[in-house]
C-alpha cells in the first residue's frame, strides 16, 4: 500500500530580513489524499506551497500543524517508505550511473550481490543498463533524471515524490520523459505525488490534480482520461484533455478568494 494523507497541514517559516523577524505562512491547513497506486499532481503559481508540501511529505521539513501520514503512519522525518526525485538529479559526480543507484541501497543496508543486482534492475527499468559505467558529466539531462528515478525506486518506496523533475529539460526531452514516467508507473504501480508548473503535464500524467494558491488547496480535480496513456500526442487532441486543462487554467487565473 502507498496512501498519503495530508490532514490540516500548516507550515510557517520564520525569516530574518534586514534585522526584522518575519513569519511566512507557506501552507495553511492543507488537506488532500493520494490513493494507493495513483498519480496526483500539485500545481499552482510560484510560492503557493507546492514544494513545501512535498518536503513535508518526505520528512525534510516538519509541519507546524496538522500531519502527513503514509498508510496511517505519521511522517516524522525521512524514511525508506518514500523516495524523492528532485528537479535536478543531484547525482554524485565521482560515481557512475550504477554506483549512484547503489548509493541509496547502501544507505538502506543492502550488501553483496543483491546490491548490484537490484541497482541494475532499476537502471534497466529506466532504459540505462548500457550506460551503467558513465559518470554524470557523460549523461544528457534526461539520462540524469532517469538515473535519479532509478535511485529513488531502487529502495522500493511505497510513494515516489517528484519535485518538477522535468522542469529543467528541453521540450522534446520533457515529452519523452513524461511518456517514460507513465510507462514506469504502469510497470511498478507506485503511488506518485508530482509537483509541476506545467498545466499540460499535470493533465497528461495525473489521475487527479490538486490546485493550490497562497498556501491552500483551491480544488482537487479528477482527470477523466483512462489508462494506459501510451500516445500523449493523441491525448492532447481529446475533448477531455482540453476541458480539464481549461478548468485548471480558470482556477489558476481566477482572482476570487480561496475558500
């Protein structure tokens, strides 16, 4: 199982600016859930709390109020039931692709033949078995992100947390990675919570979209597109895609006060 629940989660940061203490409310009583095996996208303008929500779910930041649970267990720091993929792959430059994937497994205590066998399994899953000996500077942007995904999946987390993982890629590579992610999801059935600024990406990938503004959830929208979605070009031409996209767009641009 891999169900994630945000229950009235708040997060306040205290900053010192020009000698004055300021309090920033990044999250304000955020509540939503991610069902087992589901892909949920978080979308909203910069500063709306998307990445903060993801960091709280990972255990990198502690909530100021409320709680996040994974299968009913409250998040109290990082754990191997969650894996995270960042916007930049953050690979260790002195290690090759295989060793980067092995790194997380070593931290988990995996040793011996199981270590390399498991790492190779997930490199193969993302299509990089033949690039196992390449170091990060020898990999393209998309390849680096695939190594990052393999590293996160190798520890066999219940939930995969992704913070704009394709945001730094060119348009063609981004589309390829979107298809790759859907293929990986179809094969692994992992629960995925995915942060994006890209409206099209949210609709193409997600089962549901959490629209955020000013640290709060504006609305949770069901995406009426069936799975699998093998041809994202065809998906873009469907009425359900354009209608859902427009609905999300209206919520992002509507100036009404968040309820």
